[in-house]
């Protein structure tokens, strides 16, 4: 009997073509990078257990879990608010995967693995906000949506999680976007159409930074 | 219309779904057909300020109780439904 | 005054100085046999049928503003009888037959145009649902045809067949469906009813009901004084809950805003009335040349007679998905009407629990096409105190009994109908 | 190079004479300059006749210089880009522009339809309501088609718009409509205060009337002040000036609609760019500085080419250096009109006369007249002589009764100014009448909005600047910005005196609404016939319903109505103002969402694999699902589907069912929660077990069904139908958050987390034994029917395995994390190869569910009860659940309800179709015996005939009865037998085995 290979395929693998899309001849206004391998766990506090969960999270991540629309950077994870009394844990290398997180929050929270349910796209570039203005109804002005701001929102009538990561060394803002896997290819094409007039530099990364 | 979600902040109408009047309360199990008929079918259909159920399905997935004027669409208050934030109940 | 090409030609000779008012400007009398609240199409049609069919001419129609100022003057002018459920099918066909003789009945050209109404389908499931509906229509003696893709292509070659997200597969066609000039329907009924003695009283807002010791309604309080009535009929779709509440009634109705749109006038482009089956969009072209179109209700309770952008965008997205040739045609005007959305999407024509008060309500966005039929059966109810055969299922107690007529199958949530 | 621009002044104007642009109008070549509109270029080339009116096909010229233009409408561009009804007055000139006049045949100069003018005595307002009624058949056959053909203005392209559109959001503290003095001053004040500002200007140049009228601001010429102001605004980081952008509507919560004509000034949009962009602007405050619109005076012949609004004439002369006439007369009732005389004199034009309706013309103007050598006539213009080549002579009724005639080829008309009150009135506000300017001004506005400057009835330059600046500063403060606004720009206010004059009585047609040919006598007729309400007036005469939206005509029309009905203008009132402020391309409202992008597309984890196999896909909601997998040599879908079904029934097959909604229900009260939302009980379901569940709506009708498994004491895995995945999630959240807040339960959609496949057929276990770790016990004892648990797969990953069956065969559903879905489908193929494993699509799935009598979408129609579906016994009597009480209503438990039953034609060769109705055998079909209909059909390879399910009155009591299938739509009549809906293995041995 044969053993089987269980290779993992990103929902964007088919649609993503690295290189420049749209306007050429100048520096691309938008940079899109898909991040392919990550663990993503939805943590929902149980009735009356928020305080305990918050303590347990603090112990584990050494940062306070977000209790409002923010993304908090821990040393090996990002905790992204996803609704009242709930947050997403984004990490890699199995550090905070289901099997390690579940025991830590046992009885305090209900956990659902979302690692395969989403695609993760990082958006930057001088025209990132112009492109996002066509996709998102959020006000992404630096003063309104600063580093660490997060939003559970909709893009193209589809749920999405958007948060602002740390700025790039050149000071440019970085927006991170989680979209549902089965919508990802469709949304990707919508993003390409929205950004084509600025030129898009397309890449992917096998690893969460 | 813009709705200030108590959790997410001000958001665009398209992120929300409407259910309707929040005044009717689901009757107890033994209340009988008349009471449930009233709950399911009859409406004050207020021309003015009414309390309504909206769902922030395109955001944090909270059900909200919104006080809104049906003549002007002006929203005067937004509160989470009773079961939202249950994790903070009793502590 | 009789209207015809001859009277028009004669009038032209005198510079049109001899035309009289289309309807008399009546002042309220103390008392009427029947008072109808609401000077829209339904109220005026009811008055005309009371006078013409039942000989009841001591009738007043009370209108809070100008006649036709409610949904009669804010709709997309579509007439059809392509319903699928018992209760609806025969009623709307009754109405259609009355449309077909309206101009001669009223001596007023309401520009009834039977250019055909086609509901496009985009999936096998939709085709099957239309087949069921079309067969219901045929069983009720109504014309219906199920068109396949080739037939639709021939009839409407301009649709997006090549590059559509949800390709058209065919359509259910009712050739006798079409449009009518909405304002003219109001004026035509006013003209004809007034000629038979009906008092049409504008700027007369009802503020309450007069009740006797037994609770029977014996008249109405209005902005123009108290008016006595043996019977009072409500035909105030959009305001039904407000008026009913004056009599202490709560109704299975919510008020919602439905937007409608018209484009600039262009030369004839669309042959018929069509509805998109994969989105919220329906359209026809007026005789003046504007594309008249609409889609879904905004979805929240409203009395504001205006809507918001998401629905406007949704409707135009549907239009562009269906026929991208309209991209450069410009939207000229946007407006909103207040719909009486009933809990099953079907109207109510019935006596109320209050003696002497009769209800004609819950038309959702189907009220215009029902205008003559609604007037006909409501007049019957008012005159004879029993439901007309074709409106026998539009009872108020059907919700309590479970005898609901839910064409869309979405249940007691008005914003989904 | 074509044309000589004979009417172009040698100097001046804001045109760029270094960029000459060629264009064609009605096939004739002309040239203009960068900075021209089509209208100004036509003026420069001496073209007077530009269009034909709607009803009478009267020759028309250019009346205005803006978006209020009723007459100069053209078909712009060619082919698929043809844009009907384009206002020449706002269309920017570009190299190669092509425009054609419209609503004329065979040509603009010789328009056959102008014979309509002969019938004008009959074609009065509403004439069609009074005739065309006899004989009745003639209306449909003759009259109406003729009316329709005659109606309409320009021709739409008739083919798909080749350009792209998009939509975007913007956010600001202060939104400003208009860049005239008030708008720029508002932007300065708000910007300096630190506010985020967006200013929308519909023109391609900023400055509003300053561009035409000049003036002195802060001691400098207007042009210099504009450039200084723009420089200062450009230096502010959060001030955004959007030209070619019209703010067209205000919606709830401070949301505004604006249309940006991104590339309409070019022949076609550059690659990757859109033609137009729809903006949804969210603003805390809005300052409407949209200015005012000069209004006409209605007199006979006022539609003759050469008659032009006075301010428009100034614009053509001053801004475009183009002269609409050589010898100009002015007809005014106000001081402002005289500025046209000043401008014309400055450009060296002759002034023929000024006809001023006011008795008291200022001394300054009188001296101007004597210096210029032209008469000032106190009176009114009563007629214009001329035709398609323009005006020639103007008749004047002098105050006191005498008459005068003036030779002129151009007549500038000013009846005063109407503030642009549309934006402030869109929330059903009614503007109020202001006597001193005889105009409606805003009376309140939607929340957060304020009008300033001319839009607010302040016509002086100083007042505009002052009001704009104050409004901008206040708006910034209201938005929470506290920076210093500094001082306001200063200018003198000119005198404004006006004597209202709306209509000059006289012989000949006097047009109120020029595009729709509504005359003053039409309004009188409407009044005579009782159409006195302004809304009736509008609807009866079509006044104000043309593409200019009544910008110029409405107030004049209601003033005439007021006069004939003996009321004041404010008593007469205005019609309701409706957006958009200018007509907006439908394509812009759709944006990206057209063609394939109309709606998003959802792809299953095996999509690309299925595409490689050549699968045919079907749209199911937003999903693309494999419908069947054709193989070479198969002649049609039925052959493929039949093969797939047979393969499953005799061997093994698999199908991607990832589209089902999947919800994690967590928490100590998860079981109690499910008991309340399902009609059956789940709290007693053992861990490791699955159960079929049915949900009702609160009105007692079936809402959804699916299989829910208990994976742990506090964890259920709930599935929904594909169609209801979203609505059920919302419904469950409502139950959790609103109805049952006391329960400790959490819900998460995991629909996208899991790739789920059904594996079905007698050889399912054989396949799974290849795939699953040998340590897992898949025997009937080790993994019984309705078992559910996690298993290890060969090669290292874990999967969930559910022993459930939709096909009626021995079957499992297997799910793996979605990124392994593609691997799973390939591994299934590999593991199943020895057993001839066959992928099957939704058609085969549907065939097998019908053979098995399972209900699905067509039966879950929202109008069926559990009992109708034959599932009434599932309803627990021991607990409350959603829908329990209403399900008991009399009509829902009536004995004669239509219930699910199996249906098969008595002739095995006969086809069965969904939507056919069921009539008792031997009866004539009619409403009284229409007993139900066929809901679902398939060709059953197993039974070798067409079979189906139906909803039939008392169906379950009538098993075995032969009834009639009536399908008049498709012309089919045949007998069918009502039968047990479970056609296949009714004992269920196969799925349990």
C-alpha cells in the first residue's frame, strides 16, 4: 500500500502570478504579498470567562489580548481582535496551533482552527490606500487607522479581517488582510483590477515574517 | 446610513443586516398560539423612533439593538444584544 | 367632458380654453355612504367601482395631499398577472382583464401597453420554479410561455450572453403583461368617478375615527372637519399601520422603502418589461424614452420616501450584469416609495375587527398592477359586506390560521419579500 | 486643419491657444482649443443650430454654459462609446472629438419631424390622455408604437460599454461642493483649521463664476487670488481638490455620492484606467457652495437659437474668448444682467439695446449706455424673429404700451438667479422663499450640511467669500478641528436689484421647459384642468423632467402656475427635489461589478482539479460546483450523469461537498442550544455520533436541514445546506445573542476550513482502507452508520470521517483541512483506482438523492412544514423549539395539504418534468383540481426511467393512484403514478451495511 503525500496548496496558488501586474514603466504603486503557511486559531471566551482567558493569554503571549479592534504583536504571534470577547491567534511553526493552544485555554474559551479557512495577503506601497479605498469602506487615514489598528469588516460583500502591521523601514504602511479561502481567488482578481492603474508588484512568501 | 457599532466603531450600512422591530419578545414555551402569533406577525410599525434588531454580519457578527427614527433614519443609540459580551457576565 | 380626438381638435380651435377640470374640486359634505381614505389608484378605483358597479355614488375619497401622491405616482408602472399561488393568480388576472378595458371604461387614455413581461431564469431550479408558476397561470386561463435561450436571444439580442457571471438560460413570458402610465390611471379614475358623483377631496388628512357607543366607526375626523360615513374603507398603502392605529389596530405589516430610478430619455432600446433572475433588477422603457428600473427594497423600516446608495448600486450592478449596453446611459432621477410590506408578501382586503372599518393594505411592491382589481373587489366588499370570490383568500385572519400566501417562501420577515 | 474659428476673439480667455484640437460635429470638421467645451468651440465656430426639441422638433441652439443646459444635447463619440444626450456645454473638447445632433431626421437643418409643429395646436400638455382610445386595438398596434418611435432623444450605443468604471470610498471632516468664491473660501478656512477637506468641482477648472466674471479679492484680480489660494490649499496635507467631480446626492449618516469623470476629457481612457469613478464620501460636515443658476424669462420665441442666458454669454466671451453674437441685446429684470453688457463691450461686441423690465436703471448703467451708444428700453421682449440660423430681430413691448424692434443676432436673458438648493433639499426639505432675490433659498438641510454663498442666496462676491469662509471654519470646528482659520478673504458686494418677471404674455410659443417643449400656455391648461399642485403640474406637462432636471425651468413654471391660480409662489411650493444633481452613467453605479465580476465567485478545494478533469461547472449561489465530468465519446450530459450514478451504485465514487455550511457549536450549553433550534433533540446525541436535524422558522415552516455530529462533550459540528449556510449562521447567532443569552455557547463558521468529500458506493470501505491508517477500524461495528470521529490518514494527516449517506449507498463523508483538499482529491483518485473510483458531480448527487427520496431545495421551498416533507414525526413534543407553536396552526396541519410523494410516469418511456402540475386522472385541468406539482425530477439509471418527487394534495394517502401530469407550457400531458418517495432501497440496508 502506498503512502500518500498531503501537500498543502494555498487557495491563491492558482491565481497568483509573481511579477508586475497592470501599469508598467514606473515603480509599482502597490505591493501584494501572499503569506502561505501560518496557524490561525479563533479563540472565543466562554460565558463569564473573559478575565480568566485574558490572564491565561497574558501568561502565554506576554501581551494583553486585544479587547477592542486592535492587533497586538507578541513575540511569536499576533493577536487580532475579531469581535467581542474573541480574537485570532496568528502564528507559525506550530507554536500556537490547535493542539498547543487548546490545553492552555481549556474551559475558558472555545477554539476553532481557521488556518486553512483564510488566505493572508500583505498590502503596501505608495498607492496601497488608494487601492484599498476601492475595496474597503474603512477610513484608513494614518490618524484614524494607526499601526496596530484592526477591523472585522467586509470587502466585496465578503467578511475580511484587516489590520495594520508595523511600518516598513521606509515608513510605508503595511496592511494585512485575511480573507476566506473559497473567496480568495475571486477577491484577488478584484484587487488586481483595483490596483492595475498603479502597477502591482506581486509576490508570495512561504513563511509568515 | 452609518451605524456606530459599539465594538467596531462607525461602519457603513452594507456591513449590517436588518431584522426588524426589537420590541416583540419571544413568548414563553407555554404562552399559547395567540401570544406567538402576536410575536411573529403583528407590528407597531412605528413612524418615528423605534428599537430594532440589526446584525453586524459584515463585521464583528454582533446582534445590535438600534434606536432609529423611521421618518429621518436618524440613529440615536446602538446597544449590543443581551447575549453579546457574555464572557464578561458575572465577573 | 368626453375626451376624444374630435373634442381635442375642437378644443384646439378655441386655444384649449374650454377644457374643464379633469375632476371636480369637491368640498366635503357632512355625511357619505362610503368614505374612502386614500386618493391613490386603489382608493379612486374603489370609488369608481362603487359608483359604476354598485350604484353607490354618495362616496367621498379623502386624500391628505394631491391625488396620486403616494405609491400610485412613485412606482415603475408594471402590470402583469404572473403569480403562482392560489389566491393571487386569479385576482391578478381579474385585474389584468380590467386593465385591458380601462381606457374605454374611463374615457381616459392610461396608455396601457401590453408589451410583454419576461422573467429571466439563470438556473435549472429557477426554470423549474417558473415552469410551475407558468403552468399555474395556464391552468387559470392566463397566457404564459416558457422561453428557452434561443428564444430569449432572438427577442433580446442585447443581453449579456457571452460574458455573464450568471448566464441567462431562458425566461417566463407573459405577453399580456406590460406597463401603464401610472399618473394617468389616477387621473382617469378621478375623472370617471367624479363624473358619476364621487367627491374627490384633496388636502384632507384623516386624524381619527368617529366611533359610536358600540365601537362602530361612523365617520372620520379630518383636517377639513368631521365627515360622517356609514362605512369607511382604508386604501392607504404605505400608511396603513398609522391609520389603522387610530382605530386601535395592529397590522401584520411593516413599512419599507422601495427605490425606483429613471434614466434620461433615449430612442427605443428595450422591447418589453424584464426582470433579471440573478440579481435585483427589473426594467422597462417608458413611452417618453426613459429606462424605468428598480430592484430590491432597502430592507429597513422607513417612512422617509428615500433610500440609500447600497441599493442604488446593487440595482445598477444588476442592470449592467444583464445588459452592459446601458453603461453610458445616465440615471436621471432616483426616488423612493413607502411600501406596505405584509408578513407573507400578499395583500389584505378584508373587514377589520372594528365594525364599519374596511381594510385594503399590504400591497408590498405589487400594488400598481392590482389597481383596477383592488378597486373592484374592495368596492364589492364595501358594497356587499362579503369578500369577492377572487379576493377571498386575502383575509386578515389568514396569518392566525396559517393560511398564508407566501410566493417567495421566506416567512414572516417583510424585508425579504 | 478645419475651420477658422471665426467667432474667436483674438485675445483673452482661459483657453490654451497653443493646443489646437480638431473635432467634428454632424460630420463637419472644426477646430477649437484646449480648455474649450464642445459648446464653446461651436460658439467659436459660429455654429448656432445644435439640436432639436423633444416634441415639436424646434431648432435649438446653446442656452447655457453648464449642466443646466436643456437644448445643446449631442450624441458624443461613436460606436460602442456613443453617449446620447451629452450636454455640449459640459463636454470637454479633445482631439478627434465626434459629436452628432440628435432627435432629427434626416438632418439637423431639415428635420422631417418638425411637421409636429403643425399639430402643435393639438399636441398640448396631456393631449395623449384624451385620445388614441378608439378603436381599442389601434392603441397597441398603431398609436403607441408611433409615440414610442417619436419619443426619446439620443440613441444609446446598443452594445456593451467597452470602458471600465470603479467605485471608491473617501472620508473627510469637511466636504465642499463647488469651487467658486464661497467654496474656495470654505476650503481655506477648513483646511487652515486642520480639517481633512475634500472639495468637489464639476468643472475641469477651479474658480466657479470667478472664471467668467472676475472681480477683485483681497485687492488682487480674481485669477491671481485663485492661483494663490490653490497654492495654499495644495500645501495643506489633508486637503483634496477633485475637479471633474460632481457631488450628486446626500444620503444618510453623512454619506455623499459623487461622480468623477476621470477620463471623459480624452477620446478613451488610458490602459488600466477607468472612464468614471463613483465616490462614496463620508463627511462629518458638508458645505454646499454650489452657486446659483441663472433663470430664464419666458417669452415668445425664447427658444430661438441665439437667445442665451446672460451669464452664459459672459462665460463664452470672457472664459472662452468666443462670441455667440456680433450684435447683442440684453433682456434683464435685474442688475446682474448688465454685467453681460460690460463683458460684451469689453470684448468689442456691439450692443443693440438693453431691455430692462425695471423702471429704475442706475445712473451708472445709463451712462454706460450713452457711452456705448445703445438704447435702454424699459419693457419686455415679446417676440424673437429668427429660425435655425439664429435670431434676427427682437420685438419689445415698452412699458406704457408702445412697441419697439431691435436688430440683434444674440439676445442675453437674465431673469435673476436661483440658488442651487437641490443638495440641501434631498432629504425632503422644502426651500423657503426669499423676497429680496425673488428666489427659493435653503431652509434647513440634511444633518451636517450647510449652504454658503450664492447657494444660500448671497449673490455678492464679498458675501460669498464671507459666508463660505465662515461656513468652512465652523464646519472644521464642528468636526473637532481647532486650528486657526485666519482671516477671510474680502471683496466688495455688487448691488443686486431685481423686479420679478417670469413670463411676458404675447403671441407665439413661449417655452418654460425648452427640452420638453412645455409652454406657458401648457401650464395655463394644466391649471384649467385641475392640475394645480406643482407635482400634478410636473406630471401632467412633464415640466422639469428632462435631462436638465428642471434646473432652469422649474421655478419659472411654478411662478406661472402661481400667477394663473392666483396664489403666491411660496404657496404654490416646489416639487420634491430628487437626486442625482446631474445625470450619472449607470455604469458608474455598477463599477467593477459587471460581466464575470458581477458577484464574487467561490471555489471549492477541488475546483482546479475538477477543471483539469474537464468538469462542467454549475453556479450554485456564488459557488462553482462540478455538475458532471464528461468523458470522451459521451453524447450528452445524461449519458455522463448516468455513468456516474451507476459507478457509485455498483462501485465507488466521490463528490466534493465542501459547499455545505459548517459551523462549530462549542460550549457547555451547546446541546441545549441545538435542542432549541432543531425540532429534534441533540443534547442526547452520543459523542462520536451524527444525527440528521431539521430547523424551522418561527412561523413553523421548514428552514433548513443537515447532519450535525457531536465531536466532544462540548463541541458539535453542524452542517447546513449550501444555499442556507450564511442565513443559518445569522439565525443561530440571533438565537444565541438575542433569544437565549443565558446559554454558554459559541459559534464559529468553519465552512472554509474543511474540504469535505462524500465517498459513496458498495466499495467505499475498500477505498478508505487504502487511504486511512490501517489501525483505524472501519468495520460496521467499529464505525457504524451515523458514526463520526477523527481518523489518521496514511502519510500523516488527520481527517474527520462521518458515516452518513445522501445517496443511500454505503457512504462516508471525509473532511481534511482545506489546503489539503487538492491532495485529498488526488489521493482519492489514486486510492480508488483499483476499484474504478469515479468522481461525480451535483447532477449525479441529485439523481441519487431523488432515488433515495431525500428532500432538497425544491422541497425546502419555505412553504413546506416538517409534516409536508414526511418528517413530522421528528418534531419533539418534549421541548420547546423555534417554530413549534406556529407549526400547529390549523391551516398548517390541515389534512388536505400538499405533501411530498414519489412520482413516476406510467409509461416508462415518458419523460417527467419539474413544474408539471398534478390533476386527478380524467378531469379537465382548472384551478379547482390543481392538486400539486412535480418538484424534482431525474432520469433514474437504477429504475431505468424518469422519476421525481412532488408536492401533492393528500399525497401520502394516495400512493399507487394514477394521476395526470399537466404541463401546458411545454405541451406535455401524461399519466403518472404517485408512489413512495423512497425509490431505492427503502429498507436502508445498503447504507447501513
